[in-house]
C-alpha cells in the first residue's frame, strides 16, 4: 500500500537529508521557472480521470486533442461508456495506443457507474472524493483496474477538487532520481509514495502542484534524458549525476 511505503520511507536513516534536498529543489526550481504556476484544468474529477488515462505516454498536445475530439463526438460520459468501442477508438485516435485506451476508458466508466449505484445509470462525477482523506481517495481510484498512482494523483490535484496529491511523470521522476531523492531502481509507480513523503504534510494543493510542475519543467528544459545541460543547472552542486558528468573532484 502507498501509505506503508511512505511510512517506511520516513524511517530510513537518510530521510532527513533527502527531505532537506527536496525542499531545496523546490525553492530553487520554483524560483527558476516562475512559480506559483496556474492550474491548467478546471475539469470535474471524472473528466480529469478520463483525461489522465488518455495522457499516458502521450504528448500533451496529442492527449488534449484526443480528449477534445472525444467530448465533441460523445456529449456525455454515459455515451462514451455505451458506444461501440471502435467508435471511441476512432474518437481518441490522436493519442498513443487508442486501441488499448478505448476499452480501458469504457471499463473504467462502467466500474464508476457500478460503484455509484447502477451500471446502467450515468457515472457520477466523483465529487464525493473531496470529503475523503487523500490516501483513501487515492485508494478508491487505484482499486479500479487501469488506474495507477499517477492517474489517481492527477485526478485529485488537477481537477476542480484541488487536493494535494502529487503525480510523478517521467521528467519529475528523472530529476528526482538524478538528485538522489529516490534510488536508481525505483520506478515511477513506487516513486509516488516515496517522493510525497518528503513533502511537508500541511502543504496546500498549490504548493504540491508547484513542486511537481517545477521538477517536471526542469526535466523538460534542462535535465534532459540523453544530454542533460548540467553546466547551467541550478542544482548542480548538490546533484551526484551532474557532479560526475562535470568531472568534479571526488565525484563518482
């Protein structure tokens, strides 16, 4: 369970050092990229859930286009749920793997409808998740097949619920790994609990959003996958990978 991983993380002997480093990264990267950042979405949580499913391994522009075309083709989520799967697949063709995402989205909508009381009625908006603790709300979402920690966090944070749940995308994950906030073998899924545990528990949704966006922007604009621009990185002197790449004395 995510909560148990987070609890174990806080008991690790180097937790205080990693937490201090995470907060340093927050301050420097938020300053570098101009936080606070405006939330990009005002969707209800069910719509944000579907949008997050479409965005998996897809460029933002393409997933946005797929979402817009899906909403233009089908006026309601009930229509999406009950449509021929091939029609849904055609509507989301702008995203990657539409042949996989179309049946997954329909299955998620059927499950939400079932949990809301009747699989034959329209699925509920998921607004009720606002009244649950973050861990419980995430567990509810992640118990739906096809919904992982990134999708659950995105649903709660990016939607109009504005709950402080932190998603970790590939850029965020890469920056965190190179800084040593998580180990080199920690995948994106398990990283959610470990990285969330480093943040103050009283942080607002805006602060959590700023943290995620700042690390994501750094991965997009400086800490590139193949050739990171270490020489101009504001985190260079505390980044083990950057120090090694720059040939610092004693690095490696």
